[in-house]
C-alpha cells in the first residue's frame, strides 16, 4: 500500500472515530437528567447483577424471587450507602425436597461518585448471596462416581467484592449501561479467578424496561467448575406496576453453560421477582 493510500485510510479512520466519539458525547450530554426522569436514582440491580446506584437514605426495598426461592431486603443507610440481607433455598415450592441455603447472604454498597453526563457513577460493594442450588459436594463427581468431594458453592456464584459502573442516558427513552468486575473469596474451591459482567436496561415507555446481562463466568470455567466457558446470559423485563411495586420476569443461563456437568439442572431457567420499594 502506498504512503498516500495509507494516509488516506488512516485519515478516514480518524474521521470515523471522531464522528463516533462526537455522537456518543452528544447522546450523553443531551440529557443530564435522564437518570432522574426515567429511573430515579437508578435501580440497584439488573436482575442479579449489582449496579452503581444505591438506595436513598431511609428508602428500603423488599424482594421475593421464585424459583429458586430467595427473599432480599435492603435499606439506604445514607444516600450513598446501602446495606442488605437475603436468604433462600431451592425446591421450596413443589413436591420435591427443599434444599435451604447454609447461611443468610449479606450485601453492602458504597457509591463513590454520582457520575454525570460523561462520567459514569462508580460504587464498591460486597454480596455473598449466590443463586440457584447450594452444593455442599461436587454434584458431577457425586453423580458419576458416588464420591463426596467438598464443593461449598452456589450453582451461580455470588459476586463477592465488586466495583460497579453505571451510566444513564436518554436514547429514545432511558438507556442504562452497567459494568463491573468482581472477586469471590468464599466460593473459590473450584476456581478463584476474578470475573467481569455487563448489563443493559432499555425503557419502553414509563413503566416497562427490557433487561439483559452477561456474566463472563471467568471464575467458573476451570476443569473442576460447573461452567464450560460460555458465560451466563440473562434477558427479561421489568414492569413498574406502581411507583412502589416492580414485577420482573427473566430467562437465566440462556447459553446453558452448565448442562455438561449438571444435565437438565444446568439448562436455562425462568425466574420471577416481586419487589416493593418504600421509605421511612
């Protein structure tokens, strides 16, 4: 390629990059109040992934998830500090034997920055509530060889310590963008690596949000792990029935990342969440 052609190609690339950056900046600057207009203070979770938003001081939320069954409560200690507790189990509803979690889960989140039209909000937190069935012993080894090898983890690991980033912009309604990095120091027998996740919320009118999240499962893809390297993709909807009541339905593990180890138990699942939000 000649020097002139190369310079022309680089020039076109630079112009395209500048155009994309300018469009992104314009979109973010178009509404500095998108967060307040569409999702006041932002939702603290997108399905099972934490965002950078926290509850306001005195605000509380109580959630019930089915299936597996989990109850979660959180409260705003300060405008930038939220604490919570949760507990649940698998097989609670139906005719089978219920398997309850070995201990309650605890959550805490501190919002470091509020963010703005360009920079995202940033929060640091801790969550040791995993999801799905809790396995005392490796289910694959127990099923295939009858041996009991300590496993001590949930089907879907808890986030553990995490750093979350969130940005709300106006794009044909509200668009929430979230990303985070996490490290679980408890469920690390099979794989002790860090993990990365991302989530998106898109409004369809004032009461309905489309949801999607992808967890790369980097801490669940070792030979002893349940995951097989495809990560975890969830998608669903959130319906704000009233100002205080949310109804969520989603399909989890759409990539069926655990079927090789768990069979049908590792296939995709349907989940339902009911959340009430109030304040003192």
